C-alpha cells in the first residue's frame, strides 16, 4: 500500500497544531493567573490577620500610655527608679536636668536630652512619658518636674515588654500563640536614590530575618517612634496558610497538567489514527474498486463473447466457461472477505466451535488450496503427526485463516515456489506453521502487516492482487479462539507464519 499522501499529513499536522494552540494558551493563562493568585494570597492572609488583631492593638495602644502615666519615681539605693503600681521597676538609666546641664551616666542619653532642652523646659509637672531617639534607636523616657529641675529615667525595653504582656492578657482573642511587642517605626529614607535603595535593602532583610509581624499599629504622640506589633511565638500562621494553599494549588496544577498532557497525547494519537485510517480506507476503496473491476471486466467480456456466438469450437466454449467460473469465484471471495471483516468489526461474527482433529483442518485447507489450482508450479510439503491433540475451533473460520496464509505464501514466493505446512505440539499450544521461500518481510513492516488495509509497498505487492484484509481477518479469528499468530521472517529468505491454537482441554 502506498505511503501517506502529503495533504493528509499536512491536514493532520495543522489540526494537531491548532489543538496544541487552543490547549496551551488557556492553560498557560490559567497557570499565570494561579501564580499571581499565590503571590497575592499571602498579602490577603496578612490583611485578614491584621484586621482580626486590629481591635486588640487599638485597646492596648490606649492602655499602655495610661499604665505608664500611673507609675511613680522612688529613690532606691541612692538612685532614681520608676516603678508601677505593682512594684515593677521599669527604669534602667536615671538622669536629671538642671538649667542647661544634663546629668546622666549614659553619654548617648545626655546628648539626646541636651538637644531637647528647650522642650524639657516646658514640660508639665505631672508624669510624662514620651519616645526619644537615643544613639540612633528610639527609647521611652519618663520625666517629672520638681521645681526648676527635671528628673527622669530611660525605660528598659525588657520591663516595658513584660508590662505590655501583662496588659495584653485580657485582650487575647485568638488561640494562636502570639506575643505583643514594641518595635521602632522604620525611619524614612533620606533624599537620593542610594539612601532609598539602602533603606529598602535593610527593610527586606529585617522582614526576612526578623520575626513575622501579624499586625501592627503606630502609637500616637508622644510615643510616635514606636509601633505596637503582634508576633507569632509558634508556627507562623501566615506561612502555614500560605504553604498549605500553595501545596494544594501545586497538586491541583500538577494533576491538571498531567491530565492535560494525557488528553493531548491521547487526542493526538486518535487524530493520527483517524487520519491514517481515513487514508487506508481511501486506498482500500480504490484497491477494492480495482480488484472488482478486473473480474467484472473479464466476466462481461466472456459473456459478450458467448452472447455474440463468436466461439464455434466446444473446447473454446468450455475454456471460456471455466474462466468465467474462476473470475466469479475470485469476485465472490473478495466480496466475502469484505463482508467478513465488516461482521468482525461490528461484533456480529459468530463462531460455531467443535472438537476437531488437527489433521482434518489441514486436509480441508490443503484441499481448498488445490481446488483453487494454486498447487500448480509449487512444491507443497505437508507434515502433520497423527498423535496431535484435538482443538476446539470453528472449522470454517480457522480453515479460512490457514488458507489465507497458504495463499499469501503462494503469491509472494516468486518463481521457484516452495511452501511447507507443518503441525506440532508446543506445550499448551498446537502450532500450525506455513513457511515459504519468498522475499521476506522487513523488520519495520512486521508489526504493520496485521493492520487492516495495510500492504507492504514493494514491486511484487503492486503486481499481486489483494485487499490488505486477509492477515487482519486471520489474526482476529485466531485471537477470538484464544490463540495467536506469530511471524518469523528474513528479507530475501522467506517467512514463517505460525498459528497457535490452545489444546482442547476436554
């Protein structure tokens, strides 16, 4: 059979390319949308958590300044200390301001207070707590005016945190393990591109290495240099939710692409198979039309010859009638083969099995082969042992399959035809082998010769009549009986087809 024509191949390629285009573009868009959703999903989780903690932070932002204002200064061990109503010491570095002089053991604190002297002169008499940058870091400062002097202390970050934890116990509204803390408000970058870039780098590093902030609130003046934050003490709920959602999406995306790949491959194979089948059917119709036209033309010519009375010799008339009979049988065989394949394909083929001797099958097949006058000019060797076990088969179906192998061996054996038909037992199988000395079959063709409508494309097959259905029908018949057909071939030395039928267990 001729190879695929260019239009069919191009049509298949265009169809498959369109399929890939229609599938890949939407899937790529869906994947991109999913990636964007994953990126935005963390921000959404952070927003939800921030909203959930917002009320708690607002309450604490009001409670903390109130608690700090309720503290008092006392003298302890000759030093000024700031204590809460519960006796908790909050201060760590005391100081005193008299006129334009700041007295403190901390040089950085002294420098910060010196820069603030004009504001300190206007401080009210009651307790005042405010934030002040000291040495580049904001600190809480508590002051109290006594006459013309101002005394105070820098508060300890650790003790303020402890005070904050005590205040926050009544506001916990979530089972998540968290803690509340005071963190500095990030300083705004100075003018210039370099300063801004450095600020962004520092901020990104702090976010990556520092604790994950669930929610935050900048405190009101005079504590505006601090922000009240909620930090997770266990597993980060943002990371947990984000990781879970990403894992689910990754699994779903993987399943989607796996299913998509399978669907594309399967659809591509179906399209290719249908394109190939369409080509084979087209070639088959052309081939069968040619095969039908040849005997029909001969039959019409012989009938016209007889009808016009051109043959006066009875011997010539008898020869024409014999030719008519042969062409009619040839036409009938071709039609029956096509009908057989149609019945097999539609599942309407029925097999009437019976227990038979192998010798009976072989004898009936050889008789049919000789009746077709195919044994002339061929050396046919038949070897069937007498002690072979029986097989349970449909006599006519299996005989037809075996006869097809003999016909193929005859047609493709060249001038010096030598065919052998042998039978033997191979374990649970009865093997019926047909061997010829023909051209052989190339390795690339061996799997395809059992396909419907397929014929090996070479000079001999072009000159030999055939429909490309014989081996396909034989294979389906033998498989329906629980058997199989094996092929051994070598190019230039011949082929051996073996029908393996299961031994009759009865």
